[in-house]
C-alpha cells in the first residue's frame, strides 16, 4: 500500500501534491484542511482518509473525525491533528496512549516535520508531515510518501514542495 501523507494545507493545495501522489493508493490528511475545495480535489484524485484540525469549520468537523483509528496492511494507525511530539504529547494523547498504542501515530498542527520511533510506546512510529500549505511559520512546505507492506513501513520519503507562500498556478 502506497501512502501520501500531508497536513496543514489551510485551504491551499499545492499542485505538486497531485504529481507526487500519483502512484499512491491512498492519501492521508492530518488536519487543518481549510475548505471543501481541498477535500474535493483530493477525493476526486485518490481515496482520502482525513481528520479535522483546529482551523477546520463545522462542515469539516461533521465530515471527518477528530481521531481516526484504522488498519492498513497489518499495522494499526492512529491519526489526529493535535498530538504534540515524543516525549511531550499533550494530556489527551498521553491518556489514550496509556490505554492503546498504535503502530503508527500521525499528527499535524505544529507545522514541524518529524519522524521518530517512540521507545516508550513499543517503538511506535511517530509521523508529522510538517505543513503543505502557505499559512504558518514554516519556511518550506513538506509532505511525505511511504509504503506499508505487512507490518513494515518502507521507502519513507520527505518531499519539499517549495517555500511557504510560493503559489504555483
């Protein structure tokens, strides 16, 4: 299964996302989508899994959950928007992790790209794809692409889309 992962588009979908995700089986969006146009374009392109973020309106909050737990291949995935980062997860996330640990924990919100194994939680793979949109303090727009085969994550790539604020027409 080939996955395209992004977050924090804030109503702007860089056209390069489509070309980078053309060979992906699914796209996962870790929140702060922004508006329906982004969702529509992604859903018309590939199957989409998404969670809402703190800037998302009621329409996005009705359409997508705050937390998405699902299986991909033989791995358990948990995706939410606001999570913190190892070892400084927010209190809501810590409470859940003390009851249930996914194989992969995905969040956005910070606009800080990060990939880390968390030894405290069974070597859970923590992924934050950074920010793909033009809003925020990040300097470079980033996304991720990877494969899941059985219980293995392979070929994880970080892709830089260009400078924040750079709009390609």
